[in-house]
C-alpha cells in the first residue's frame, strides 16, 4: 500500500552528507528530498540481535538521522553466527553499546540513543513516543504484542519481522491505515508450540534476508516511496528460495486496543514438563470437531475455572479445574477406557494439566491447541469470547 511520507524533510544536507549519500541522491524517487527525510527521521529498533543487527547497520548507512536501540542483553558467543553487528571482542559487552559502536563506525553522522532496559508495559509508551517508526526484531510473543499495542495506542507504524530455521516473515502494521499484528495473530500460540530460535535454530544468513526487507520498508515509509507491505505478509523460504505474499485484512469484529495489559500472562508460561507432554499430543479445534463428527469415543475435559466454564465451553465437555488435576484429587474421575482430551482458554493451562495426566498413566491423552478460543474462531464464531 502506498502511503504519504512519514517524516518531513530536514532543512538541508551538508557537503559531507551529499558526498556520502550521492548514490541515493541520483535516484529520482529518493533524491535530495528523500534523503532529507531520512536525515530527519527517528527510528527505534527493538532488539540488536539477529534482525536488529543488519537493520541497524543498513539504516545507519542509509542516513537515518536518529537510531534508538532497545536492548538489555549482553553479547554471547552463540550470537555471532547471525548477529553481525557484534564481533569477537564484544563478547560479554552490552549489546546496546556494541551496536552503538558499530553504527558510529559505519556512519558517525547518526545520533544513537540507547535504551538498556527490558521493554515492559510501564516504560514502552515513554520510549516509543519520541520516534517516528518502530522496527521490531524480537523473538517472543509477549514483546511482539506489547510492541503492537503500544504502536496502536500511539498511532505509530512499525515494521515486524520473524525468523525460524529456514523461513522468515515480514509485514508493516499501522492501525490507522490498515491491519495491526493482532489481525494476523489474534491470540498467541501456547508456549512450547512454537519453538524459539534458541530451541529450533535459525540459518544465520536468513537474518540478513529478512532484516534487509525490514530496512527497505522503513526507508519506504520514511520517504513515502513505493508500495509498502501494509496489508500484506511476506513469507520467505530460504530452502526453496521463494517469496510469497499473503493478504492481511483488519478484523472488523476485533476488540479495540485501549490499554496495555500483562503480556506475560496473556501469552502464558508453562513448565518444561508441560512442553514435553504437549509435544506430539496436541490437536487443533478443527481436528477435535472432525473426531466428534466421526463418532470417536473420547472424554473431553475443560480444565478452566467454573466462572469461565459458565461463559463459554466446547459442547460435551466436563469441567475439571486444572488445580484438581494437578493435586491428584480429580484423576479418579478420568475414564480408563476412553481417550482423554483436555482444553482450557488458549492451551496454556491444558498443557500443564496434560503433563500431570500423562504422568498418571493416561499415555494417549492430548490437549487442544488454542483451547476454547480456538474452537470459537475456527468452529463456532457464534459463541462468545472473553
């Protein structure tokens, strides 16, 4: 989608800047006006890791006047396989400081602002407020939803990227003009269902491929040139060497974002035992519906609390709160001659309960990814959400 320029142009370029950016200046679509907009732009990169590294380096080289870096971690040797803004001598250093030094080496004309804090609901609005554009390269769902909601509340656009093994995704979100992240992912996947790069690995050079698209989108937004990825998701498969785009539309029924929430609670946390139990023992709401339609004999258990069960439930379910399962008090209620299927709101609590049920000997038990919310969205949208 073509959008108006995000940033007003600076008053002028110095002789040094004209020499440095000459290859931009002779592109008609960029020219002096576009380079002046880049000079005046303030871009915040959330993370100086795999995606943040190339993004920061190319935005610095392009002449973005102010670069902010949100990063509280230190450089580890395992980072160097993909986080190219850091070097061997930076191991043990602050990533933010290491990134700043690399940026200044690339382009000393760039002003670098460090935010060496963990991004949280309490500080995100104050940090984001002074920037024109946010670039998100984080690798956890809690921070992604936090970034999205803060940008919606502040009316700011942001460029999002994600990587895993050989595949990456990029999009632009700007609630004022199109979809936001929640239109693509209304609810987070249960923890453990989508492994992180630390758990599943990532091809190092994939970071460059995805980050280069993020940096390109940032430059297009700042200068107002070309068609951005707003309303589209770009998916890159390095093994097939293929790019494809998927249209994203705003959900007209989505609840408006009016405040920041507890994102760790929203995304949930589960134990390693729960993750292990859910591996290979997880079904979708659609699979549950298919099993029911086929007449498969199973025992469906809702592990939420009674008040939640009153709001909405999957037809045929029996309420047995997770606490009663974990304590062992309710295990005698589970039948030995039927497959046990557990679900909760989104799949977090049911994964915990699944670990206890399997430990008790119900080896073929499974749980429902996405829980009752998944059932509502995939099977029966007439039912209420909460």
